[in-house]
């Protein structure tokens, strides 16, 4: 979302704050922003060692990298990107001890080092504030007129598709409810909000009901769906585009007026 907005001069934010609870991911963003050339050098060494190895040696190299502990910020960021490019489907998952546990992806020619992409990302992040905190803390800052996009761990569509272990603690329904209440509070403050989640019955009900659990007042939201591609499934024939829910606290007319007011006028 951030990079997409930044690519459009009419929509690019004047000030941006990116927050995530995964401190490893936030560290990667900080390194990309502040020390990109050192990251490129470290990734280059990992890429060369991996791509020049045979199939068996590649798996050994991958699991050796997965099991070791990084020695510093650059090493952590390089390892994170390397694992993302060479693990199964680019999935990020940790166990209860917070250890990355995704198996080797066994791809023929993964693009581990993207020099141009890293430098472009570094430039884009130059004036961005990066934070690592719970969403409840992060959402205290936005004020009327601000725009907030939220992309939490999605509610599973089925018992077998359950995946909420993006961080050491699972993002269960109590967290989905807490997030909804936080969005209600943002709405009351005049903050524009957009949320992505699965088009699952519980989430649909959560954002369309006038009342939440325990009789607590709720707010209804504008709900739309968009097709989003999913690459992770044990069965290849079930990978593809599925409905993704978009919940917004502003109308289509408000959205159109905001876009029109952001466009430069001819003098």
C-alpha cells in the first residue's frame, strides 16, 4: 500500500509512519532505509554461495542459515531477505519460541539480490518513520484528516487454513475484536481507515453489525471485496484468486472528493 501510494504523485503522502509488531521486519526496513549498500554487500555473499551450490548443498546451506542467530543488524536483515527468497512460497511463520520454521523452497533461480529494487526502496523510505509496537499503541497517534491502512493477520477461512503465527503470539478472534474497537475509536476521531481481511463470515459480521460482543455499541462500515491471489495451499488447484474483504469508514463520494482535491489544478 505504501509503495503503491508513493508511486502516484497525486496520492503520495506528505508524511508516513509504518508500524509492525514483527521487530525483525522493522529492522529490515530500517537497514534498507539507512544502510542499503552494506545490505547489498551481505546479500551478495549469501546469493553467490547459494546459487553456486548443488541441490543438496543448497538445502544444507538454507537450513544452516535458518538455524543460526544473526550477529548484527546487517546480518539480520540479509538473513531475513535470503530466507524470504528461498523458503517455501515466501511464507513467514514462527513457532512458539519465535523461531522461523518454514521449509526450503527449492527454487531453481531465486532472485535473492535485487540491487535496483533495494536502492529504490531505500530512497522511498528515506523520510519515513518506522515503529514496532502493538496496534493499540500505534493507533493512538493518528488525528482527524489522517489516513490509516491496516493489514492484520487474516481470519482463517477454514480450520485447515488457519495461520496466525506471524509473530510469537497468535492473532485470534479476541485480537480481531480489539482491532475493530480501535477502528471505531479512529472513526470517532475523524481518521479515515481502510482495512484488509478475509471475506469470512465472522469478519463480515464484525464490520457490519451495530453491536459487538457483550452489547458493546459498534459501527457499520462500507464493505467491498476484491480478488487477491493466494499462493499458499497444500493443493495446487486451490491456489489462485479469492475474495478479500476491504472495510472502509468513508463513503465512495468522500473518496472521490478526496482524490479530486489532491490533484494539482491548472492556473
